[in-house]
């Protein structure tokens, strides 16, 4: 999200877009650990369209419906 928002500001600089960029940057900064790595966060599985396969046999059968 950082790069698209930075380009958006470059093309059409509005305070709202700058707030969005600052929010994303702050969210990333808050998820960094002491080593500098950014922790990945996943939402609840029932919120997405592509849930993990339930077995090895089911792997690859429904990711791109």
C-alpha cells in the first residue's frame, strides 16, 4: 500500500491521501519487532475468499475458482 499511495500523492496531492499514507506507515511501524522484521497478521479465516486446504488431497483444487 505504501507505493501506490506514494504514487497517488505524486499525481494528486491531497491531505486525505497523505493521511492514508501516514496511517499505513504507522501501522507497519507498529508491527515491527526489535530485529526490524514486520510481523504478518492474518484475519479470521471465515473473512476471506480463499481458505487454506483442509487436507493434502484438497490442495490445489479451489484456490482460483
